[in-house]
């Protein structure tokens, strides 16, 4: 058989196996009920045994850095199917860590997680990009075992990398597209330095220019530095990297995002950075934009076409923010007027 025919036959067989594996997994998962991941469990660290993990259809059992983990993921084909899924990685949970005690500084805002919400997010990415999408649960939260105090460390990076390998092997995927939000974007930045099977990578509110920490013996307390991979990333022409940034971001200042873009440009690689306007008070949540940018990349749209689509949402968000600000100002004015002393007793309700 000629080499070209052999390659085509191999590709067809691989895609056939991928379709069979994907259909089988979805057939089992369709009847699965939602789980509520309790905040108390996540705050103290989640433990899952191997038999418990094996009973979860969309989960993989892994050993990373000498520790066993059960990593959950939520796969959707709501918008279509494809051999290269869009994988979304969410931001950090539970606020700041106390660097002295390695405990949560103030976890009072912690909430339970309903896995149906994660499935819905995967559905959204699948519908937008018209292909398979996966919500990949981070260490210690969203159904994955471990302690979330190891977020954005070498341990979590290697865990997410191993999870992608296991998922790729399970379904016969060719590779992935990656999308991150905040701390999840930091992981995306680390993963694209480790892997050569990533086509599109989108960093939303990503602290990619933040330094790592001195390497210590515990990978669960060693933070990695994405900028160390810049020489490698600049030469990876099979990777299309895009960034989404709100210049008014209060949690990840623009310097921590644009600094990476500047360093990539100095290394000879241009990285499109889409400036947007988020609608939360911290101007930090940009998933709606990242989802759109990722879909544009997956569907082969140009940077200009993606920018025009993004501008439509920016305009809508700006109008919403302006309307909300006017309402807030109006309420503030009414409240201030109500606090003013009544000088004329005849104007006072119930006055004599």
C-alpha cells in the first residue's frame, strides 16, 4: 500500500475509534445525575479512592509526583463533535492564601458547586465552537481530588497535563484547544510549554507575566513561571495563542497580562490581545469573550474577524455598565436626599 494511502487509512481508523469511544462515553454519561461538591470538603481537601473514581464515568485515576488523584472532567457534544476538543480551565477558588500558614485567608465566600453548572459551561463552549468541549476540573475543586492550596503550582500543572494525556488516550483525540480564565489561564500558559498537540490557546485575564517561586522539594508549593517558556513558544508555529484582557481588571492588572505579550513580541512572535470590558465589579470575568475568541480560532477566523465579533459584545457590555452606573447614582442620590434633615415641618410626612 502506498504511504499516502496508509496514512489516510490510519487516520480514518483513528477517527473511527475516536467516534466509537466518544459515543460510548456519552451514552453512559447521559443518564448521570448532578453532584453537589460541598464547600467544606473542598476547603479541607478532597479525598477519593480508586474504586470511587472508577465508578465515575468522566474521571481519570492518575499518579503525579508520588500522589494519587482522581481528576474529573465534563464532556459535551451539545454543539458538535470533533477530534480536537476545546478544554476550559476555570479560575482560582477561595480567595487569597496566607503565605505563612498556607491556609485560606478568608474563605467566607466559598460556595458549593453543582456539577450541572460545569456541564452547562461545557455545553456553551461546544455550541460556540461547534465541536466537542471539556470542562477540566482543577485540583481540589469541581470534583477533582486533592487540595486547592496547590493551585497554579507545578503539582497542579503536571496533574492537568497528565489528565489531558489520559483523556486523549481514552477517546483517541488528536489534540486539544485550551481556554483559561485567570488562574486557569496560568495553567494554559504552562501547558502550552509542555505539549505540542495544542492548536488554539486563549488566555482570559491570565497572570502570565507573574514570576514563579524558588523551586523547593514540594511541587505542591512551587509556582511555575510561564515566561520561561517564551523562547519555545515563539518557535511553535502550530500554536495560535490569543489573549483577552480588560484594561480595568482589578484582580490581574493589565501589566501582568500585557507583560507577557511584550516579551513574546521581543522574542519575535506577535500575540493578539483583545481588549474588552467585563461587567463584574472587578472587571475580571471575561469568559464570555474567551469563549467567542476560542470559537473564532477553532473555526479558522482571522484576528480581524474575531476582533469585530468581540467589539459587538464590548459595546453591549459597555452599555450595560453605563446603565448600571446610572441606576446606582440615581439610588445614591435618592438615599442622600432621604438623609437630609427636614427644615420645614409642614413638608414632613406626618408633621403637625
